[in-house]
């Protein structure tokens, strides 16, 4: 059953409640990047909660796909919890399983429509990041990833305009992550993959990569709410340290 709960944006004096709805990237390192968002933002004004499930897809949120043998309409639960804003971090599992761009767009329109109708004031979609080298990656998947990101850019504009016409107080935004996460020396490859003793995970960012993600999300979507900890980060110096740590870790494998 489709959720019909309607809620209002955060009232004066109450923090804006933000859900990070995503897949294993959102869950990675014990939901590190949502937790970093919570640490980088003014806690009196923003409250961030991870709502992730490994293997999540757009269809899974709508109860159309089985995720590890479980079929449930997760979107209903998220709507019922009454979040003010939602970050959507889904898509790569759809691409990996062969979903078409049209299928993904149709499902995203439905997901965003239900969130907007419930009173969510802002929907923030995240670009897919590079994943060349992962077991399900192909050259065609690489092109689909770029096309998916272009579709998100177009969709965020179209949905914001549509909701304005329908007098729904919801804006849809896009946070661009692909370029910030791509290895400058290896196009299509994640700059900071997760390293294991016997393999490299080219899909899921390492701790350093998740830090980059969190910083990009704050800079592009929540800068007005950034606290002193975030503002004190030296971006250039931090980037150098990340590269050194990653190279040393790779050499030790």
C-alpha cells in the first residue's frame, strides 16, 4: 500500500531531519558518510539519519524488487517517519542488474513524487560514482553511469518545475560526485576504492573516499549549516594526506 502520511517541514527551533536513503555505499564503514554529515553540520539545525540497505534499488524502495530474498516497500517506512529532507543515493545496483535508463527514471519519478506529496521539502539526489574494475562493470555500464548522471541532472530540474506548478513546496537538487571521486589518471575508476588483503573493491569507496563524499555533499547542499569543524578543514592539504594514506595502504597489500 502506498504511504499517505503528510508532514510539515521542521518548525522554528526544531532541527531539520534529513534521511540518507541508499544502498551499501551509504551503509559502508558503518554508515560513515551519513555520520560524517552529522558531524560536519550544526546539530541544533540539522539531524542526519541513515536509512540504508545493502543491495537497495529504486525498485526495492517501491517494493518491486527482492533485496536478498526480502520484498518490502521501504519507501512507506521512510515517508511515515516524517523526514523533512531526503538524500537519495540509489542507482548503481539498478545499472548492475541490467535496468534500463527509462526504467530507473520512471521509478525515480514515482519515488520523488511520493516524497513530495508527503511534504518532504527537499530531495537531494547523488550522482553515481566511478566503478570500473568491479565484477559487473563493462564499458557499456561505464557509459550508462554517465548517462544516468545526466538523467539525474535533467530530472532534478524538471521535477522542481513540476512541483512548483502543482504547488508542492519541494525542491529537487543534484549533488555532483563523479568528477570528485574519479581517479584523474584512470578515467572511470574510483580514486579511493576499498582495499582488502586479497582484493580491491572498485565499487565502494574507502574511508578516504567516503570523507570526500561527505565534504562534497556539505559543500553543494548544506554549506549554510556547516559547523566550525567542517569550515576548518584544509581541503588541499587533506587531499594530499588522503593520497599518501591510500598509496601506503596499496603498497602494503
